């Protein structure tokens, strides 16, 4: 099957409302949005905390986060697999090969990313606002809340970057999800499987959806950056 024929069939699948195709797409979105939302709830406040206070061991915590940031996704998937498998400490929860397992793996993948990006953002803001915070004698939590409110647009960009990383991940979700049809098959794992089976049209249809999502994320991120630059100029 040549490329043009595969592309034509892929577009036909997208517009025909193929049930299997859209089941995979919606599961991918549900898993990624859930994991990213949970990761941001942990990573963003943690990044603000690390940027706002100096304490013994802070440098070690930052090094650990940066190390986790560069850890291969398959290693994270392996660790989650060992924890939730039958022989693991959380095997009794029966989470292996479920969407919940994939959410956990993506959550652990995204938390270091959201924490590292948030810390860099908040360190810059805290350096700028620290004299004001000191003069007002604000508590640590009031400083963190002030930083979160002031950086809301930049935080959306961090969320978009995290979502892009999560939805494009394949290694960890295959390990803990098993790529089971009608259960844990997401876009990236389905593309790998369908390509190996020679079902190029189905794989290409999912690839087109991923490209559209990536384009949408980048366009939204660019619009936010333009808005922030305009706000800085007006100030």
C-alpha cells in the first residue's frame, strides 16, 4: 500500500467515525488529562515551595528532581510494574493492565517535569518580588499563593508542555497497560502495534490525530507567549 492510498484511507477512517479509532483517541485523552492534572497539582506547588525557601537538603532535592526528569519512561514503567504486579507491594490493588496503571506511570513521568519548570519560573519571580514580600512580611504560603496567581499564564504553558509529553509517551504505558484492545490501548501503543501488523492506514489516522494535538498545543502556547510579551510591554 503506497503512502497516498494509506493517507486517503486514514482520512476516511477519521471522518467515518470508526468506533475502535475514537475509543483509542478518547482513552488517550482521558489518561493523559487525568495524569497531567494530578501531576500539576503536586508539581506546581512543589516548584513554588522550592523557589521560595532555602532549607538544608534543598540542593539535593533539586538534583533528585532533575535526575528523575531525565529518567527514561520505560524505567518509570518498569518501576510501576514492579510495584503493582502480583508479586509487588501493591499487587493486591489489581491495578496492572488497567487505565489507572497508565495514569500512575504518566503521573510519575510528569511530576518531575512540572516541578522543574515551575521552580525555574518561580525562582525568577521570587527574586523579583522578594524585597516586596520581605517588606510586607508575608508568610511562606502567602508568598506561594502570590507567585501562583502572578504566573497563571506561564503555568498554562507548563501544563501544555506536560500534556504534550504525556500523550506522546509509549514505553511506560505499554509496560503497565499491556496494550489491551478495548481496555488499555492508547494512540501511541496502537500506532506501534498497527504498524507492526501492516495496518498502516489505521496507524496513520492515529498519527494524524497526534500531529493535530501537537499543533494545537504549540499554537495555544505561542498565543499565550505573545499575550505575555504584550502584557510585559504594556507594563
